[in-house]
C-alpha cells in the first residue's frame, strides 16, 4: 500500500483537482472491471468536489450505469433533510446526472422514519445492502475509491476521537450516538469497511485542519486522530490545500 500527499493552492483548486482525479480513476477502472463502487463523503470540500464533477465535460466519458454510489457516513435525520449528505450530493451531482445514473445504483443510508427508528436499525439495513454487493466472505463491495473528509479534530466518516464506535469490529456499519458534532445521531462505516477499499482518499482544506493532517500523517493513534487509521489496500491519498498542509514537515 502506498501513501501519497498532494498539496493544492486552495480549497477551490483542491475540489476541481479531486473531481478530475475521480473522473479519470473511474474511466480507468471501467477499462478493467464493471461495476465500480465509489463511496462519497459530505462536508464543504466533499460536496464542492461533486459539484465540480457535475460541471466537468469528462463526466460524459464515465458509464454511470456501471457505477454504484455509497456513503461513508450519514446524519440520522429524516429523508430530504438538508443535513443529510445524500440530500447535498443530489443537489451537487446526482440530479445533474439524471437518467445516466440508474436510481438503483444510488445506495443511500436509510433515513430516520417510523420503519427505521434508530441509528442501529439504519446501520443494520445498510450493512445488508452492502453485503448484497460484496464478494463471498466480505462485509462490503470492493470499493474502487472511498472519499473521506476530515474534521479539525481528526475524525473521518462519523468516527470521532475517543468514541466507542472506533472499536467496532466484525461489522460494516455502526450506529453513532452522542456525536460531538451535531446532529448527535449518525450512521457510519467502520474502520474494517473503510480499510477494505482499494483506494482511500482523504480530502481536507483550511488552516483549522492543519494540526490534524500533521497528526494523522505522523501515524498518531487512531483513538486520538481517527484519520490516521483511514487506509486503502492499494493506495492512500491525501488531497489537501496549502493551509491544511501548513504543519507538515518541509519536503527535502
């Protein structure tokens, strides 16, 4: 497994470059296999990246009928709520793709409803959906790219420093209670699921992220900087802007 760090001038260029990289990776992957599986993230830069994908003419080179979209985590709120990563992703990209992306290829985390009253119920249903596309014995599909944002505290998905969800093993998903960042109820992929991805990309921008970026890349404990544990089986890629890279040691 290789780990690379790519520094971009600012958050706007970072989002545009991440979008171009994602589109190129999808086209390349589709020359080898189908379908391909991508895990989306929320957050300012994550959603900006999806908007840049929507704006790029290169999106026409992707066979979206052979792309399955998942989420690394979700806020456990009702369907259509503005806080949902899915809601934001639809506005940024999915709606623009229209019929090119079949509805059955979009795998949203079940929202709060009478039928799904708890994060645990949502997590179990999402784990079942993931398992239906997984190879024998695996918890999740072989994700081609798994995108993650990172908070100033070093959290990824909804796996927060010191939170009990960090230690969840043997399952693909976990219900999260007491998130230090609102809303308090969430559903997240576990580290076991995240680490099964071929490529994990951590996308971070802003000076408030610089300490966490440096901590994660210095192999800090996952309990204090969860992003340190976000790794892919073939590649781990950190896409950051100059401000987020400010605390990294200078390159030789």
